[in-house]
């Protein structure tokens, strides 16, 4: 249940960042997204079998970095902003997966 709440909260914050960036200060919104990504990855992603999560993170990051949605008239720039915010949240989860994998390797 917590993972669904985190996904919903992340999606709402990402859309607010994309469509109304002045509502939430950018540093606070990104902090909430990163912390949400960290918690989500800790409870919902298996660190030893995280290939799908990592591939999605790379794809979202590449799409956000390339401004792939900016060609859509009227809302493309806002969707790119939301995509960048979602990528930020996913990258927080990647840090968690990396940390858990390192701990697992050190344990043996």
C-alpha cells in the first residue's frame, strides 16, 4: 500500500512541478521526490534483480534530457518538466539500489 501512495504522491508533485512550478519551491519539491524515490526503492525494488527499474530510470532520464516531449504543442514544455521531476525521483531510487547491492556484496 505504501508503494502506491509513494507513486501517486510522486506523480502529483511531478505534475505540479511541470505545470505550476511556482506553487512548490523547486528545492523542496525535488527533495520530496528524491526521498520518495529512496523509500520506494527500499520497499519495492529487489536490489539483486533491479534490471527493469534501472532500464526505466535510464529511459526516463534520456527522454527528459533530450526534451522528447517539447514538440507537443501547448503542453510539451510542461510535460518535459514533469518528466524531469519523475527522473529525479527514479534516480533517488537508483542510489538506494546501489547502496543495498554494495551492502549485500560486503555481507557475502
